[in-house]
């Protein structure tokens, strides 16, 4: 699956992100970097430690990254969590926390399923390519 197909599957507007970033390689590079982004973990760590400042910074960063990458569904829930934490108080943000958790977990499960499907396909035909002859790219 290439980056354009991934955006299509997520319901995201690849062309809009491409206009902003200027090249396919930049979109792909920053999208792949998202997989290693630590802002979701900052949210989880901040909440677990009762550190609203850290949770807020994580939510705010996640919101910005998602906006730049066109991940609208994750942007929407992280924007709400950012607003809930803006006063640096964790209490009252539980619904937004749960929405961010659901969206992040859903995206990770989708990614894992795509990787599993790609691995299965590679094992089956040995080519390392999809049905159209394009090399697999795990994102």
C-alpha cells in the first residue's frame, strides 16, 4: 500500500496535505515519522502521573501534528482534549481522553492489520509486491 492509498483508506485528503508540504516524499516522510511520535505517550504519562501540563503539551502537539498531516478524525478528538486540558486540570477530560484512546488504538490496529496482510501476501507470492506490482510499504 502506498501513501496515497493509505490516506484514501483513512478518509484523509492526501491532495490537501500534498499542497501544504509540496512533495510526495515530504508527505511520506512526515507520515512515517508520525508512527514514532511521542505525543500520545506524553498524554498517557501526564494523566497517569496527575501532571496536567505534560498531558496538555502532549495533546496540543498531537493536535498540531494531526492537523498538518490531514488526520482529521484524530485531530478532532485531540483538539477537544487540548481544550479540556487548557486550564491544566485533568478532571473533566475523561470523555476526551477516551475518544483519543479509541482513535489512536483504532489507527494502530488498522496499521497492524495492513502490515499483517502485507506480510501474508509477501509470504504467499514471494514478490514483496501488491497485486498491481507495486512494492509494499508498511506505514
